[in-house]
């Protein structure tokens, strides 16, 4: 019997079934693949982007930025997203992540500052740039702050420090420690930039620079009467003053190693020199980076030493020995001696850790970047959080305790970054530490002080500073008649 007519439909049915099964399987396979691919695709870090447009800006302003950041660090972990001041941001609170952004993959993240701030400092200042221009300028700044140059500044920094301490002690009145430290670090900044500068130029620079600084921290509206507008005008005057100083220096043809000379003597491969604007912007930039940061650190050292009487005794013993070996001030402190102050040096490092003067820095992703399975989208701001790293109990035991002995051992790599890290790390860190060492040397060896008022706390200027600028009274060690009206820890 011919079964052909019966088999044909069965065959067609089986074929159809097979085709359907294959299609279904391939669909399933495809969607599985897609799901797997999606699973693999990096996702945004955890965190909240807040309200449309304003993001979490209100929360940021309703509490202190450090509280804002540490509460989110606790909630979401070491990498989290947020949206503040009109920008989507990724915050990074681990040493590895900070190293990724600042060192190993630094080419994927560029420095970023609001235009309003760039205009006040000067758009050619090195810290707004990357690439070749940044490299060239950074070399010049580093050359002006290298150990060989700093060694020759010790005598002058010592003279400025002694003059400041003496004036505080002579007046016997309560001073705002932070304000006085700002004056001192301004003088040292001027010294590093210009060498010896005529007093009338110094005064003019100081007057206008102070107005610029006030405007830097104000709301940037360019309307008559606003701080920002006044700051822009003062910035223009600063350029004029700097151009005059520069022209005079060119005429004198001095062979100095200060920053101005390094900038003036620079020529690139084609023989091109820096423009007046490039020189002015970088001078203002360095002054800006140097002044309040160092002043804040020195103020914290005074506070922490006051609060740790035993430690102060150890520092006094170390410094008095050096002072006496120099004939009680008859000969100068030497560079070599500043390298041999182990107790004081650890106090400085611990002050930098606990105060974390620069709490965080900003970069911007120049491409989509993947970090530990998370996406950092192109154009987003990226913020390594130095303070959160410095105060992480897993990295620094009992992190709120002032304990310089923690610097006796070896620290875990990339956990201590008071001066940043990588290509933009602070080129002024050795100068800043030298200023602190010289201050502590004279303060501890032949001055005394007491803090006035017992209120403890922090205010932000925008750097962290002890409350009310740490009101204090200073006197010479020999002033036996010094009768502190408040209980003093220092005898
Ligand atoms: C305690 C005092 C100081 C602290 C805590 C400090 C901290 C820092 C930090 C964290 C950075 C890196 C910022 C970033 O990566 O975005 C930096 C950069 C910088 N600092 Fe300092 N600094 C101090 C003093 C100084 C001094 C005394 C000078 C100069 C005389 C100076 C000049 C600079 C400059 C020019 C940069 C930019 C470097 C670049 O972009 O390549 N700083 N500082």
C-alpha cells in the first residue's frame, strides 16, 4: 500500500514542529544572551540622584558637606552617586578608587572647576589644565619649590615666623590664630614666589588678593556692589601689579630661583616664552593654593598640641634641645635640623590626617569609565573623598583620636593623601611642612600660649578651621609675669 499521501502531512507537521522548536530555542538563547550581556554591562553606582534638576543640593546645603558625604558613605559604601550643584557625581571613598582616578587612570579624568572660579584665579593657572601645558608649568613650579631652593629659604621663613610670634606675644592680646596664620603664610608665599619683594608691592598685592579671595567664596553674580564683581575688579588690578613687577624683574635680569624667575626664564622648543597672563595666572594660582591651606594646618597644630599636654611636653623637649644647641637662638635653625625633628614631624602628619584640610577634590570623566563593575558616565564629576579615607576606622584605628604614633609604622598604600596624589599632587607640600616645622620649633622652644574660650568645634572658610579661628594669647617663655586669665595646659 502506498503510504505516501498519509505520510506527507505527518512529515510537514513534524517539520513545522521542529522549525518552531528551533525558533523557540534560538529566541530563548538570544534573550538569555541579552540578559547575560545586560547583567555584565556596568551599572551606575548605588545612591540617590535626588529631585529632578536640583538633585541633592538642598540636602548638601542643609547640613555640612562632610556630614552629607559621610552619611552616604555609610549608607551606600565606598562608591556612590549623587547629583549636586547641577552636576551628576560619583563619590569615591576608598584608597584604591582614589588611586584609580588620580594616578593609574588619571588620563580618563580631567580637572574641573566652575568657570566663575577659574575667572578669578586666572584660566591659565596650572591646576585647571592637563596634558603638555600642565606638565610644563608643573615642572617650573616644582623647580621653584625643590629642596635645594627651600634649603635657602629657611633663614627667611624663620625670620618671618619669629617676627609673627614676637608681635603676638608683645601685644599680649587675644589674637584670632587663623587670621594671623593667614598673614604669615601669605608672607611665606610671597617669599617663595618673588624672593624679596618691595613692601609697597606686597601691600598692594595683599589688599587686592584679599578682595579676590572674598569673592571666590561668594555667590558668583556679576552685578554692581556684589562681592564677586568687586573680586573681578581686584583680580584685574592684581594682573596690572604683577605685570609691573614682571617688567621690573626683566629689566634687572636677576638670576634667582624663585617662581617668578622660573616662569620668566622659561622657553619652549620653539623659543616661545610664557605670556604675561600665563605668568600672572600661575602666580595667583600658587598663592591661592598655598595660603589658607597652610594657615589652616598651622592653626590645627596649635589646637591639637594644646589638647594633648603630654605630647606638647615631648615636642617642647625635642625643640628646646635644638634651640639650646643653637645657643638659644644666637645661631639660625638649619635645614638639616628641620629634617631631624621626629616627634614634631609626626605631630604634623597626624594634624594633616585628622584635619584633612582638603576634604576632597574634583575631576570629570572624559569617557565612559568602568570601575569595579560600576559605570562612571562621560561628563560626570568624580570626587575622591580624602577625608572619608583618613577617617575610616578600617584604615586608621580610632580615627577621631589625635595619635601621632600611628605614623611610626608603615601605612597601607594610598591611605594618607593630605596633599593629593598623582599628576596634580601638591608641589608645595615640602614648603608647607617646612613652615609648620619652623613654627613649632620656635613656638615650643621659647613661647607659650593659652586658648581663650572653651568652645570646641569646626567652622569652614571654606577649609576646616577651629571655631572662631582659635582665639589665643601668646607670650615668651621668659615672661614670668604672664598670668593666664583662663586655665592653661601649658606651663
Ligand atoms: C597644608 C598645606 C597644603 C595642603 C593641605 C595642600 C593640598 C593640596 C592638594 C590636596 C592638592 C591636589 C588637588 C587635586 O588633586 O585636585 C594640591 C595641589 C596644589 N598645591 Fe597644595 N597644599 C598645601 C600647600 C601648598 C603650598 C604651600 C603650595 C605652594 C607654595 C601649594 C601649591 C599647590 C599647587 C600649585 C597645586 C596644583 C598642582 C597641580 O595641579 O599640578 N600647596 N595641594
